[in-house]
C-alpha cells in the first residue's frame, strides 16, 4: 500500500512539474520590452538594412545564413521611419524575442543622400549582443524603429540565421 502511495505522489509531482513548464500566455510575436515597451506595433515596416551580423556582411537575402560564434555578436546597419520620413527616436534589435537597445543616431549621409531625405541623416545603428546570450543554433533577428510620435514602433521582417 505504501509503495502505491509513493508511486501516486511521484506521478502527480511529475504531472505538476510538466504542467508548469508550458507557457500559460502564449503570444504570436515578441512584445516590446526595451525603450519600445508599452508602444504599439505599427502596420508599416521600417526601411532598414542590416549591413553586418557577426562576421557576415550584407546578410539580407542570404539563404541558410550562417554566422560564426566568435565573441559578442555585432549587428549594425541603418533604419528609418518611412511614414514620418525620419530616423525615429531609437532603434532596438530583437533576437529571439529579447530586446537589445542599439546605439542609434549614427550619421549616415549615404542613406540621406540616396533617399534624398535629410531626416534620414542620423539613421545608423549598432549593437553588441553578449556572446553568453546566444546558444549555437538557429535564431531570428528583427530591427525596430521607435517612432517619434512616442506611441508606436515599426518592426522589420525576421532574418533567420544559424550561429555556428
């Protein structure tokens, strides 16, 4: 009888443990947790470019993107709010739902000249993601532009990469 009670307690403990592992509030997309926290995602996407991710230059459009794991992961490029025709009030890089506030406002005369919009002059961004934050394997990165309206952010489509 005692053995059956211990088995029952063990099974119930295992069920409780497994039930606690699930996400009781699943969401279809990461929520803003950095400077964009509390803002609403705009329907529009930013104009942007990821010029470097890790050791890979111009990664957009590369299928089966592989990035070498060698220290911190650098992500840099430019991003703008095409609706308001400015560089926004900040940039966040989101990897697997984790927000990394970027240094933004970096002068990018080439972007302003290309689009012939002076408001795009300070559209550069850069961020260093600590090496310990990312395990080897597949990851998803997006770029968010915090709009100057103080209410919204624009988010890029995801870029999938494998960290080697």
